[in-house]
């Protein structure tokens, strides 16, 4: 019986999605071309049905071995699984992690402490990728993101207790909690304004929060920019 995969939905730029789909198509075409060449070479006319079936089975087994070794890309999910593993290894996160406290990673909405997503449009996220990872790998992604981010998330919670989150975050939280937006805005307005130096601390902490989406997007970058120069970061202007 096939083992169920762990599904992740990740926002991507349209350019990254197009490049990922192109890479997956190239890998599939390379694999199919090799299979056809092997069948032409190893299945001469006149073979018995049993001989031909044995050779086809041997070719399929070689394809599986080449996928496992990384010589062939396999499906898009196969490509992503290898890239995710490489990204975890590069960050020192490919190890055993304890289970997060129950309910901590299942809350709806954005992970606490993370800023809003990039806007749609130029430089933003205009596409959505679904990735199916092997259960053990998916669990490592989920746990690594939680435990790596935990110190920064707790520091951000303390920051918010002191300075508040500002009107944008207050509105998002009010929508999640069912609190009238007017009350949330009044509560946010009653807090003291954070000076620039304190806002910079919050920004540094936010940058230390890693989500599952961050890890998978980094894996996509590994795939689409392999042996290619990365484009310059989009300007803030």
C-alpha cells in the first residue's frame, strides 16, 4: 500500500513557478528519451514475449535506481523532495526534532511573528505551488521550522506585549478572533509608539522566523537556479 505524502501549499513568484515547471518538464523528457533509446538498443526484433518483458523490467529497475541516485529527476515531487533535503542539510536542519506542543503548528493563518506575504505583482507571489513530500521529510520540515523559529517568536511576543503590533496586525488578529475591527484599532492606538531603534529590533527578530514556506521556496531556488546566476533582488523603490 502506498504511503500517504505530506502536502504543503506554498506561494511563489510567477517566474519561479514557470522555471520550476520548465525544469520538471526537461527532466521528464530526458528520462523518457533514455528509456526509448534503451528499448531500441536492447529490444531487437525476434525476442520472445518473456525475453522482452524481462528487458523492459530491467529498464524500469534502472530508471528507479537512477531516480534514487539523483541521476534522473523523476516527478516534480521527486525533484522537490531532493531539493528540500539538500536545503535542510545546508542549513544544518536535517536531523531529529522533538514534536512541537500539540496545537502549536496547526493554528489557522500566518505563523505568529511573520510579516505579511509579498504583494501580488512585480516581485511578489502570484502563483501557488502544491508539494507532496514523503511523511518523514515533511515532518522534518514542519518541526525544523517550528523549533528554529521558537526563540525569535517568543521574543516577538514579548515585543508585542510592550509595544503592540500596530494597526495592520491588530486588524488581522481581530478578524481571526472575531473581535470588531473598531475595538482592535482603538486598543492599538492606545499603546505607546515604538521608537525606530525598537522597530529595528522587531525587524531583526522577524528575519529569524523561518516558516515551512520559506524552506520550500529556498528548495525551489536550488532547483531553478542550479548552475545559473541568481537574478538581482527586486528593488524596494
